[in-house]
C-alpha cells in the first residue's frame, strides 16, 4: 500500500539526540565511591558519550561488538549506556555481585571485546581477568591513576575532539544484553534490540505504569547491571527526567539522604532494599524530607502488603508493585488500581496493590496448568506465559533454554500464578520455590507476605523442606526487627486466621540474616540446603496426588 508513515527506526540514538537538544541542562547527580557528590548535565553527558563512542571506534569496536561494563550506577556508566548502543555496538552489563568464575563464564560466552571497569572494582576484575579473552581494559578512576596495562577512561575522552552525533541504528539490531542470574542452570544471555528498548521506554513512562514526566527526578536503586536498571536510563533520557545515581552506597541512610537532598520523585528497587529503608524511617521518622517522592516502584520479588501499608500509613509514601524478569526487559505487569477497584473497600484495594498487577500495554499474558490454560478466576494456578515486543524470543545462543519458548511463540516464565477476572496477576511462587505438600501447592510468597506484616518481623523467607509423610512441608526463616521480640509459636499463631491449617509452616525459625542473591533477593536455595534434612526424606509417592482426593 502506498502513502504509509515514515519508516524511521526506533533506535536509542533518538533518545540521546533528543536529550542533548531538548534538555541539555537537566541534572545527572551521582555519589562517588568516596561519598562526594558529582554533578553533570545531559548536555555534558551526551557530549562525552559521543567522544567515548569515537574512542571505542579507534580501539577497533565495530558494529555488533560486545562492550562490557563492571560498574556501579553513576554518570560514567550512563555515558556508556548512551554511547555504546547508539554507535551500533552492544552494551553488556556484567553483574558485579556474581562470583568471579561466573563473571568470566558470562564474559566469554558473550565474547566481550572491551571491558570498562570501575577502579573500586579492580580487585574483583583482577580475579576475572586471567580467565577471559578481552582486547582492551578501560578503567574509570576518580583519582586520575589507572593500573598498568589498562586505558584511562578520562584520558580516552579527553583525547577526542568535540562534535558529531549519533546516527540511527536499524531497529532490529542488538543494542544491549544481560544474563539471567543462573539460579536454574547456567546463566543465559538475553539480547535487547533498539526497537525493544525504545518501546519498553515508552511503556514505562505511561500513566498506568511508572507515570513519568519531564518534571520527575529518578533514582534507580536497581543496579545498571540488573536488566538495564529496569530501563530507567533510557526512559529518563527520552523524557528529560533528572537522574540521581547512588554509586556503591546502597545502605538505607545513604539512599535516604540522596532521596531527600535531591528531591527525588520516583525511585525503584527490589523489596529487600525497601524493607531496610522502612525500618530506618520508622526509627527516625522526621529525619528525612521525602515530600517530593511520589512513587517507590518495587519489583524483582514480591512486595509484602505490610511493607506497602507501612510506607503509606506511617510515612505517606506510595509503593507501586511491578513484576518482570531479565527476559521481559523487565516490565511485565504492574499493579495500578483500575477505576472499578478504587470503588471497593480499603482492605480489597490493599490486596490489589500487593498483587503483581495487570500486564502493560503490548504485553499479553496467559497461564498454563496441568490441564491446559487456566481460567482467570483468581484461584486456579498455572505457569505464566507472556508475549510482546519487549519479551525475549530466544536466548543469545539459541540452543540455550529452548524449552522456555512455546511452539506458538510465548515465553514460559517459570512463575506460578493465578489471574483474576480483572486480569490482575498474583505470583504464587517461582516453580522451583513452590511447596508441594500432600500433592497440593502452598504459596511461599503468600506466607512470607503475611509474616512480614507482623510488627516484629523484618524479613521472612518460606522454603520447602523434604518431608517423609507429606513429601514437602513449609518452614519459615524469620529475621526480627532490631530490638523486637516474638517467639516462633506466636508467629505461627499469627498465620492461623489467615491461612488453612495445612498451609502453616511446620516451624518458624528465628535467624540473624537471610542469605541474599546477587540481585538482593532472598536466596532460597541456600536456606533449602541448610534445612534439607530437618523432616526426613521426601515422599515422592505423594507427587501428583491431590490433597482433596
Ligand atoms: P533472578 O531473580 O533469577 O536474578 P530476574 O531478575 O530475571 O532474575 O528475576 C525474575 C524473577 O523474579 C521472576 O521470574 C519472578 O520469579 C521474580 N519476580 C520479579 N518480580 C516479582 C514480583 N513483583 N513478585 C514476585 N516475584 C517477582
């Protein structure tokens, strides 16, 4: 058909050109490793990104080459975010919380050509370096000195002359890649295209999603090495939001200081970060002026309703709950109340806010149980499947994880969910974390959420422990708030009026800390290992049996 719209590629270059043209003076604030504050602007950031791209070209980086980073969130990492994809190369953010051997495996698997590393992370990189084939090592230092045999990031930029801008990149080319954490098997590469990053950025901005606008100032606590800081650097550049980056300082006090001082309006991270922040705020309610903050987006693991309520009722702060994965860019579902739910009573509204929410526009969902697709009745459970233009269609090596993709083009998430009549998803568990007791599923997520609603509980993780009679039984590991007391019997009793009797964990064990994954989530595999032999051998004969049968 003639007379169609222009076929302008959706490419990150468009975001970067727009940032320099329309909001060159908007601030980008970062905390350095020595805790001092660095301030720059989009104008300066893009000027330096253009020079960085030229320097990388001079080092031999070509279209499609992987350029890795090992860095905290700060202005230089943002420059790399803008420079690498927009010049046609592929940004590969390495997760600095992984074991050096895993980082090496991932860098080799991705065939990274260049690495840009924070000087403060040099001791880590030294353990990785002998195991990888990387052509150039560029170090980002605040003191002007870099280890011998490496290139100085600042010197590379200083050597380039100003001028030039990023041309469009064909939209279906690779722009960035991240690896899954590998908690289930080897880490797998997820490759984002220019088109997927751009569409995802627009999706994030929507009023029913993150509700972002030019007037916002955004602090991603979520690391730039974790699903592209959930796409925030791209949507912020697109809209002109101010950005605030915490560097390596992710403790509650450092974050609260930045949120207050920089008048941050939206921040985002995993629940364990917010659990710590809530405790800090509860102990010092007037110490931080958070009056500018309109949204704290929480995702990556289930946000307990008690935490969401605590922020609102005690501090006037709004938590927005979202679900996603590395494979979903990550925005999959987000819990905003529809006009219908807003008419319902308070308790129902809270229950809805604590769900994972409805799929973003352009994301379709369905869930599959043992007998096929499940009805959207809020009770049937099945594995969530998703499709959409920012959902992975395959892993980087197509043979990896082939079973995650259905024949009709949906991605199998490995999350067990129910979906209600309004399309709100509730994650009951990751398939591998489900407790199967006497042939029936028990949701560890629901039990954890309830336990974290107890006033004495700071953190709770529920795991399946092999059991000689029931195959598996739930056990809760609980960390108490500082100075709080509660005994295990009281905590079990607290759950009694909320769940059927057979859901109540056989034991509540008070622990001093719950092990965390590289993304700050509860590391249930470590707990499962610790309590493995508690209730005897598993009884697999019960698998597949229904408790009601
Ligand atoms: P990993 O957790 O393996 O490091 P991802 O960041 O890709 O890697 O994690 C995605 C998983 O995190 C999802 O499959 C889901 O199990 C869990 N998840 C993400 N968001 C939520 C949420 N809001 N509630 C419950 N679980 C979540």
